[in-house]
C-alpha cells in the first residue's frame, strides 16, 4: 500500500520530468524512501528530510538521495532547503505538512507541483498549524494536489510489475521495521509519531 502511494503520488500527481528538483519529507519512512528512489530512476535530483542523523545517513547511503538534512537540528527550514536546493523545488512530496510545507512553498519553482500525501505533523494537534506562505502559489503557478491511494488500486497490477522489476534489478531497496508480538503494537504505533520507526512499521504476530 505504501509503495503504491509513493508510485501514484510521485508519477501521477508529481508528474516528474528528467532533471526536476525533488524534495521529500519523512523521507526515510515507508512512503518517502520509495519516492526518493523512484525520483532517481526518473532522472531527478532528490533531497530528503528526516528526524535523525542516522536516518539522514541512510537516505544518502542506502536510498541514493543526492542530499538530505535532519529537520530536527535545523534552526531554519527555509535556509536548509535553500542550501540543499539552491535552484528551488519542482516537486515537493509532502508527508508532514505544517512548518515544512510552509517553508517548501516559498522555495517552489514556477510551475512546480506539491503532491500532498499526508500531514503527520498535524494529526495529533488540537488545533492544526496555519500556513503563512500560501499566497506564493499564485505568482509561481504552483499546483498543490492531495491524493488518496484508495482511489488508485486500478493501477496496482502495472505498479506491481514495474516495482518488482526495480527491486530485482537492485534499483529499489526497502527497509522495514518489525516488532514482534501483538503486545508491542501500542508502543510501535506511538513511536510512529516520534520517528522511532525506520521504514514500514510491521507487527509480527507469533504463531500459537
Ligand atoms: N495519501 C495516501 O493515500 C497515504 C497513504 C499512506 C500514507 N500516507 C501518509 O504518508 C505519510 C508517511 O506515511 P508512512 O507510512 O511512510 O510513515 P513513515 O514515514 O514510515 O512513519 C512516520 C514518520 O513520520 C515522521 N514524523 C512523525 N511525526 C512528525 C512530525 N511532527 N514532523 C515531521 N515528521 C514526523 C517520523 O520520521 P522522522 O524521524 O523523519 O521524523 C516517522 O518515522 C503520512 O503522513 C501518512 O499519513 C498517505
């Protein structure tokens, strides 16, 4: 499901062109790690953000991101984006919303696309953050489009065939995070919101 999310969000909503500058947030996660690798296959320059130095290293070494930064240790997200993407962003694949989305909107190139996949930074807030930089989508003709994977299962067969090829050819690597036993599920779920997981979070249920 998360692989299909990455695939349709990047190709169908992001509409990449070779040489595009791509930014992915929650980039080491289940969706983000696949988006980054698909962006490289599509001939793009890709930068990711993640919440620890270990995850940043994983992005560059395991998943082939061109650059990455730890958003938790940056004091100015806009400055981090300018440093990593000095010519701006053609596609922002948004997994987190909030301050990261606001900073990315300012760095979009003319005609850029924001594929809004999720806003995990907002899910547990009593009051969602507001966006201050929304107006810049007007002069830059930015397309901001949300999508839900539930509406895209008709492309599953072609996705599966294409992605299986990439995995067999070693062009896409997958990192999963497995905890064992149903009793581990609550902590794993809570850990999702503090970035404890690295990649798709599974709970393995032992056989009786
Ligand atoms: N549109 C759809 O159909 C669809 C389908 C599936 C998933 N989604 C969405 O896609 C996004 C990623 O899902 P996933 O399954 O790939 O999850 P994931 O990235 O594997 O796990 C969640 C990650 O989000 C990051 N995070 C948590 N709180 C954050 C915050 N306040 N600010 C920034 N980052 C935060 C953490 O990584 P760090 O250590 O990097 O902070 C955490 O590890 C979520 O927003 C999810 O709701 C959408």
